[in-house]
C-alpha cells in the first residue's frame, strides 16, 4: 500500500418466512450474491476507508512537523483542520470495528477517552525521551486522537501558537507519529497484496476462512458492527453524558467536534449498508432489497432520520445536554430505533437467507 513507508517511523521516533438453508444464491437483476457483498465490502469500504485514514494520519503528522518549525498561526490552523479531517475518516470506520482494529487493540490505542490529564501533564514535566518505543509503552489514555486534540486545541478550543511549549511540540510530534504508524499498520492488514491479509479472511467466508466458517457469520459481523456503533453513540457517547448532565464526559470537547463525530459514525453505518466509501459496490442493501423492500426502505429512512436529528443540535454537545436536551434525546431515540431494526429485523433476515 502507498502508506507502508510509515511503518518505518523508527527513523522519526524510533483502523417473513424462513427459507431452506440450501437455497441457491444466484445473481438477481440487481447483481446480488453474498460473495459480491463480502468482496465489495472489503474493497469498497474497509480498504478505502483505512487507506484514507492512513493517508490523512500521515498528513496530520506532516502538518504538525511543519508547525513545529514555523510556529505560525496559519500552520496551527492547518493542523487543527487536518485533525478534524483525519477524525472524520476514523469515525466512519467505527462502523466496522472488527478484524485487526479490534484483535490488535488498535482502537483503544488511538481512541481512548477520557484523557488522563494528570499523567499527561506529568509526562510533559518529565525528562522522558518521547521515542517510538516509549510512546508505545504509555497507557492508552496518553496517546491517540484525544491527547493530540488537547494539545492542538487547548482546553477551550482556542489555543494559539504562542502557547505551545517546546515539550508539548516534542510530545505531539511523537503522538502523531504513533497515530500514523498504527493507521498505516491497519491499512496494511487489509491490503490484499500482503500475507495473511484480512481482506482475504473476510471475503473467503464460508470457503476457507477460519474466522468465518460460513458467509452467514461474515454477514452477521457486518450487522453487529453497524448495530454496535449505533448503541455506542446513542447510549454511551450521548445517553450517558445526557443522563449525568456532565459536560466533562463529552468526547472530542476541545475541538468541539462531538456532533460531527456522531454524525460520521452514522455515515459509517450507511457506508457499510450501501457497500460504498470512495466508490460504490454491492452492499447489504442489495441483499435486503432482494428479500424485503420495506425493510430496506425502513433502514434507509432511519439512517437519514438519525443524521437529521443530530443536525438539529446547534451547539457543542457539552452545552447541548444542558441547553438542548430535547434535541439530544430525539437524536438518541432515532439512533436507537435504527439499532433495533438492525438487531431485530436485519440480523434475523441474514440468518434466514444466508448460509
């Protein structure tokens, strides 16, 4: 892959009726086969998303290095925007939190919240050399997106270039390098040209994949991933914070990016369902349309409703739980409705019609 060079970052600092299970899966006029869905998910969702994430993470590192030299407000603004752009790609990939991102613990290493501020400040005050090995050894709450966010934006989101210390610059470069390494590794793990790649593991479900002995298992993985991120957004990222009425629990508070994060999580669900990212492929929707047009319509409507409900929240999420609780609850309800449909309607459909 074009981002493999970042794996060498040690040079810098040494992501309804039950049918017979034997029913054939010949193509329909829409071109659906279970194999096409799995192949196109791997090629048009996972590979494209992780390739995008790796490139953007490398770009974030490069922006931060440029800022470390200039210490200009213009370069700091570019760093902040690059963080947001990279975050967008990561949040969309959270609709497919299985495979190497989970088994190799990449998710917690780049997206643990909250930040451990006490230990972070201790690191900044220490004389520890921020080598690649040292950053790897740190607890998850001291690396990844959110410590980078904190250092770039500051507590109130208005940090200026003049406020950066030399030690903060050292740390943020090290963190950006680690993020780029991990996302490059994730990208490579899905690269079909590499040995033991996960694209082959997933697309050969039911015909040689140890992880997925049946295509049904792979389809269920997709449904569970979509439903899982819906549950996390509605009941973890949003519901727990609303219930506690505690703005300090908000994820991505320094960039005031939480609602954008949540929206991109649902956009990720849409991408998995449609089988698309940079390009369109055969998706889960093709399977659903073959068996239940109404269910396809419901899922698409609920995705749209979830996104539009999030759009009614017009202030940063930490404020919204106090000032716009009705809008927050409506968004939670919409996302939970989508999760229920995925769990209670789509998953049984998979079990009925995919072997």
